[in-house]
C-alpha cells in the first residue's frame, strides 16, 4: 500500500492536478487588472517546471516504441 503512495504514476497524477490548478490561477490573475505582475510570472514559471517534470515522467513510464 505504501509503495502505491510514492509510485511514479501517482506522482504524475499529482503533477497534472497541480498544473491544472496553476492554469486556473494564472487565468484568474490575468483577468484581474490589479494583479501583481511578478506573482504572475512566478506562477507561469512554476507551471513550465511542472510541464517539464510531467514530460520527463511520461517518458519514463512510456518508453519509446521500437522503429
């Protein structure tokens, strides 16, 4: 059971959820005229890091098919 909590598949799901949450937060902040530009940039940077981590995990879990 404990192995399931730390599996790469579970981590991938958690990263995708966090990425989706950041998408929503960034969209809301972008619509708010009084939003802090620095905060918005930091959120976008975090979202990009998450996207890279998701891509890395997906590549690990789904090895390339032979040619």
